[in-house]
C-alpha cells in the first residue's frame, strides 16, 4: 500500500468506470470484461473546472478530493488501508489548451499486473 500518495499519469479523454486504461492514450486502450485479463479499473470520471491550467498541487488536490472517496466506495476499503493503489489520467498542457478538462482515476494492484476479476467491492 502506498503511503497516501497518488501516482500521476498522462492524458486520456474518454473512459468509463469499469474500463481498463492499460496505456497512456485512449487510442491504445481496450475496454475489457472484469473476467478478462486487465490491469486497471476506472473508478472515477470527472472534469476539472474551466480556467488556467492548474498547477501540480491544484491537480493533486482535485485528485485527492475525488479519487480517494471514489476508491473507498469502489473497493470497499479506505485507500490508506488498502493493498491497492490509484493511478490517474488528466489533460496534457496541450489538451487543456484545447478545452479538455477530463480526469479519470483508476485502481490497480501494484504487484498483480493481470487481474482476472473485478476489484470492485473486494475490500482489498
């Protein structure tokens, strides 16, 4: 379990809860059934408010405010007590300039890279 730190990750513009963002860009993603091998599960999809591209600390605060509670509800265990971790996707500076405000948070197991069942409600 990570010590309360989230791992930042690159941009993705369109995913839904339950998909597997196994790559850095949407074009490389494949939605899979939870019984198919997958590494990540989307737990939150949202948008940051319009305005200037936020500083890293503002982005991290947005992630903590949204990804943490979504993780707790999805997995069934508080992030701080879990063996799972969070990885998120957010707009690049270029994407932000083009109006992308999308944020996607995912949950994954840092030691098991090919899950074959959902971690939803797993209390891990």
